[in-house]
C-alpha cells in the first residue's frame, strides 16, 4: 500500500536510489540529472545540489556524511549532510557504482570498470583493492560487519572480511 507520493518534477529529479539519514532526511541519486537530491518528509521540501556528474551509489556514515560514486565520471565524493557541502572528491576510479560504509567509517566502492572493490578510509585514502570478479556493481554490509559484493558481469557474489581485506566466500 502506498502511503505517500511526492512529485519531484519541480526540481527536475528522476529517482535512481536513495538513503535516509539519522534525521529522517531522504537523499537520492539522480544518475541522469547530475545532481544529489534532498527531501525532508516532515514538510515535503525538496532541493537539488548540482554535482557536474551523475550520482550513482550512496552510502552513509555515522557522522552525518554521505559518500556517493559518480559512475562514468570515475569519482567518489564525501558530502557533509549538516553543512550541505562537498568536503572532498577523488577521481580516477574505473566506473564506481555501489557504495557502502562499515562501522569503522571505511568506504567500500564497487569498481565496475575493473574486477575490484575499493576500500577507502573516511578521508579518501585508498586502503585496499580487492579482486571480486567481473563488473562488481553493488556492495553492502551484513549484520556481522562483512562486506558483500555482487557482480553484474558474472554469476558471483563475494563476501569480504574487513579484518583481512580478503574474499572469504564466493558463490
């Protein structure tokens, strides 16, 4: 049952993916509109933040920061949800897509243009490159803190142990 709908056409947004922060604010990826979307469900206010490139995967940390990948632009961005400002952006990734953040604040990125998942610290320093298979597209964190990657280019999913940065299961 649909409880509520919001028309986002006034801000020229097409929804792709979304996360909800600790304050209940919805943040959305646009993919084809090159912006980050913000909606407050309390008052239905909407706002977009032009990024100059697409916004694909979204991941939140515990310190009110949103990390998002730029897909074809090869970027990873940290956006402060309280100040609503980009804090840093790094480039040179190979078609980054899915993004997840572990409890330690590390950022995990499915690097679809390669066969890897990239692990960054919260300040954007690369900590590990982990081979997972053909065209990794999505990443998530399970209840045990393990990172899962799913590949779009083959039939495999991989479970990564953050303690060792090794794939401990591939199916």
